[in-house]
């Protein structure tokens, strides 16, 4: 069945006129007449009684009522396709690491959805390493994370720096210092993330450059969990400052004498594998928002 013929039929019923239907479709009246003849021939029934007024036959009434839902769905489908074509709709799956996933992204995505309510978003939270692989496989459009291994063939655009501070139990001996240096960690248990975590690699690099000898450490799998272990008195930890608002009860934060931060940004397959229009809107929004204010 030709959908154009079906639409013409519904317009004739709506306006009660072949002429009005032709004007709506920008057709000649003869074209509308021919379309109706084809539709009736295809169905094998007469749908309209022609005369001074247009009247539906019994078969016409049945066909109109039962095809109305088809027309409504078709119009909705055409509207949805137009939205996807313009980037106003679509499904975008992005990855993000902590603490950005918990402390920056919710507010930003709330503002984005207010602007583009028809774009569906799915957020995967994980490590930069895992998300690099997901991007290569096409499972994620892009990710908001730390800089990956430069040999992975992906494109990284740095946007802001995550600042780290030392979190200590409030009764810890080091709280009497206003700032701390890597050498001050000697003799105190340091809580660290897993070996594959970029934050841990950054910390190890800083300690190595400072000439610090091997420390007493306890490995905690998740970045966001560190502060709870500090609160329990199990050690001290370098944690993102953004996650300490407010500072957990029973803990205090101290700045490092030599500031420690990490570059974060957007990871994608780059210009050789363009994003969908909807994903490009999300990417551009985060690029603008985090590039201008993400380091605050």
C-alpha cells in the first residue's frame, strides 16, 4: 500500500474535499482523484461516495478508523527520523571515570537534557583503560577520562585538570602541618587505588620524582571509596579535591607543597571516525562547559 495514497485519503476525510486535500498535498486535483482510485482498486472496495459532499461508505469508515493509528505512527516515525537526521534525537552512550562521573557530569547532563530532551543518554562508569577498548569496539561513542596510553590510536582532547589534596583522619599527626610534601608520607600508611588506575600511576610518578622510598600502602579498588577508608582511620590518601565538598566527618584536608593534578578530557576515535550528530552535540556541549569551567 502506497503511504501517499493513504495520507491523501485521510486528508480528504479531514477536510471533506478533494480540492482541500490537493492543496494540502500540493497536488493537482486530478492526482488526488487518481490516488483514490488506486487505493480503492488495491483494497477492492469503494471508500467514498462522491457527490456534492464527500461521504464515507461503510467500508470507508472501517478503513479510516483502523488506519488512523497507522497514520499517527507513520507521522511520529517521520518526525523521529527528522530529529535524528538533524541531531535533535538519538541514543548516545558515553563513558566517564570517577570522580567526574559523580561530581561533575550529573549537573552538566541535566542542563544538556533540558536543551535536547529527545537525545537519550547512557553513561558507563569505569576505568580509562576499559573505556579505550570500548571506544575502539564501537561500544561507546566517546569517553570523559584521563589521558590514555598514546599508543592506543585514539584521539584525546584535554579539557581541565583534576586537583588532588591529602585527606587525613582528624587526629592524625600530620594534621599539624598546613601543607605536605611526599617525604612526609614516610612512616604513615598511604591508601592507594588499583595498579591500573591512572591516578595511582600519577601518584607513583610524583613520589618517584621526589625520591620517596617504598611506603606502607593499602590498595583500595575505587577512587570514590578512599575517603571512607580515611574516615575509618585506616590511613591517609591523595584524593580529588572536588569530592570533598563537604569534607567527610572525622577527616581534614591538606594541600601539597608541590601541587598534584591530572589532565582530563574527551577520548574518541577522532576525525577518521566521525561521531553521530547527536553524539557530536553531547561532545561539543561537554567540550565547551568543561573547557571553560571544569577546573574550578
